[in-house]
């Protein structure tokens, strides 16, 4: 059957934003600027980590992968939205919609897994500093990142294949700016019980693992920091995980607002705005959080910019 399902649907209409021409121009400029800042910021983080040997540590290896995931994450939704605004079309093909769904789910869950892995890294660094180098070996770091990619690729494929088995009603309008799983399920003419059950069990389990990992890691981290006698020692220990904690709060806080708010308080417009926060704004802010609150990253970025100025004609 390939990408065709029993209803032989060929396209959807993404209805996420205003149809007024003047607002479309403002939205195009705004999202193009945010997209370019996001890509440039995250690529600078990756380049700084690769070029500076002092940053070849587990923490920055995970940060480089997080920045890569952010670039892929925002590139899954924003370029398509910009193209639709530019050509004044809201159409997305059925195959394109399912492809977007697959990559969106892959990168959003990959980001959650990487944040959980980074929390474990901070736990080892703060709570077991003497064993940190031994435990967080290059082999384990590569294994953790590879496992995150593979598990989430399979997880996303499962949901996409189940979505492909549904038939859809005559109304093909998605009240969103990209193909997310909940709006697609709402358009289904067939009973999505199996899809919802898999989301609850598999998706819920994956999310629970990430949240529990974060909570357990930070409970031990805060307990260890509070036992440090000097105020300066506490500030130094907390500074090593403050950037990560800020990113975790921003990502999970905005995503919870989208997927776990009560239906009575949820509307298409508020859902779209909340989705923009965690699909576009969060990846854009991550490089600023790490560069502004991390001395090593700031130093490496200054070196990178200075070297380019010296070698520029």
C-alpha cells in the first residue's frame, strides 16, 4: 500500500495561522528570522565544541548532539511552513504529512532522551566526581546517544505506520501549522483506539523514563549540593548544571502545556501558540542559554570568532 491508506486521501490543509495577507508577511519574516537564528546558533555551538579540544568531554559531546537535534527538530516544521506562506498555499501531501509526523516525533523524543542523558552526566559529575571519567567513557557516551537515536527512530516509525492504517473524513483541514499526531487522530473516520493505546503505553513509558531520570538525577544533585559546606562551593557545583536545568524547564514546561492541558482550556489557537513555543522558540533559546551561562562555551566561541577575524581578508 505504501503511503496510501484505505480512504485514498492525497493531501491535507494546514490551517494553523491567519489567512490575512499583511499578517502572513509578518509571520514569514518572524519565523524566517527565528529559523535562521536557531540554525546559526546551534551550528555555532557544534562548531565551537568540535574545534576546541578542551570541550571534548562527555557533557559537551551530549550538548553537540542536542544542538544537532535542535537543528533537525526546527527544520522539520518551519521550512515547510515558510514555503506554504511564500507560495500562499496550505496544502501538504499525504506522504509529506506522514513524513513530517515521523521526523517531528523522532526529534522531539530524541531531545527528551538527550536531556535525560545529560542529567545523568551531571549526576555523575557532581555526585561521583572521582568515578566520572571511568564511568562516562567514550564508549558509553556513544552508546547512550546511539541508543537514543535508534529507539526513537523505531518509536516514531511505529506511530507513523499505525497512522497510515487509519482512514480520514472529508474534512482534511488540520488546525495546526504542521502534522502533529493529535490533530491527525481527530480527523480520522475510523476508531483510533489502537493508536491511542500505543501512544498511552509506548509513548507514556518513553516519556515516563525521561521524566523519572531527570527527577531522580536532580534529586541526588540537589542533595549533594546542599551538603557542600561553603556557599562558593555550592554556587560552583550548581553552575555546572544550571544551563541544563534551564533548558529542561523550558522544553518540558512548554511541551506539557501542549499535550497535558485540560481539553476545556485547550483551543486550536492556544494550542498553535503553545506549539510554537516548544517547536521554534525553545530550540532558538537553547544556544543562548548555554552560551550565556557557560564560561567554556563563551570562551570557545570568542576564540572561534577571533580566529576567523584573523584569517579573514
